[in-house]
C-alpha cells in the first residue's frame, strides 16, 4: 500500500535548492545585476534606469508603455524611473507627431553622453561573466532561456 504522506516527504527530500533550475537562473540574474550596478555606481543611475536608457537608445523614440514591456517592469516603476531620468536631464518626454494622444520618450544629449560613458564598463563586466561560456554555449543558453520565458519574452 502506498502512503501519500510518505510520497510528499520523499519529494521534499529529493529537492535540491542548488540544482533547481529556478534557483540557478535567479542566482545568475543577480550576478548580472550586481555587475551592472557596480559599473553604474558613480553615475547615479540604477539598473532599471540603465535598462530604460538602453531601450530608448535601441528604439530612438519609444512610449512609456513600450518601455515597461521591453524592460519587463510595471507602468508605475517606469513612470518613477522616467521622472528620475528627466531630473538627470537624460531623457525628455514629448507628444508624438504621428499621434497627438501618445507621449514619446527620447534620449537627450546628456542621455547619449551617459550611455557613451558607462556602456564600456557595463559591457566589460558582462563579458567577464559571459566569456566563461563558448560562443556556441552563449547562443544555446540564450535560446533556452527565451524558450523558458515563452511568449512573454521580448524579441
């Protein structure tokens, strides 16, 4: 006779935190976050600010909703970060010429200068971690992570 309570205990004993996929992904993400935060320490920027600047730089002009989706944060956090970036004169918001109902965000000259100043250090820190893998392994990890994230992944 099989005891369901005994099965629950066995399942708990079989679980190993350090071999858990979720734990490994979280720990890796934290490592990358610390690298970005360390490289930005003297800039006054947060990691979220930095991700927003990159999203704007990549798109040239982007609305706050698309920023939130691209960076993977909620609208409230996006608004707060955009206010901080405006106070730093790194971004400016304006009304879209194509659709007057839409606000768009662009990098200012100071925003471009921040990107130029801090991108090399951020890239260097990230490469220190990524270079632990071969080119083929990096491609494979990216593909597998995108597969895990599924439809919510920003392409």
